[in-house]
């Protein structure tokens, strides 16, 4: 019975880690699309670049601290 509990904990840790990875990927893709739209359609390339770099750093820091 102890093996089942250990397997369950390992499964939950893997599941949680995978969920965080998927959430990070989705948020980064949305950030990338917003920056592309601002740079190409909105004619704000410098702001788009700064937002992309700052947003990527913020996402990395947030997931590193909260993880």
C-alpha cells in the first residue's frame, strides 16, 4: 500500500510540473503574439521589443519564484 502512495505523490508532482510548463508556454506565446501585433500592425517596434524582453524576463522570474 505504501508503494501506491509513493506512486501517487510522484504522479502529482509530475502533473503539477507539466501544468506549470504548459501555462508558461501559453503565456509566452500570447506575449509573443501581442508584441508582434504591436510591432507590425501598431507601428511601435521599440515599445514592442521592450515589452517582449521585459515580459519574458518577468515570466521567467515569476515562474522561478512561484515554482
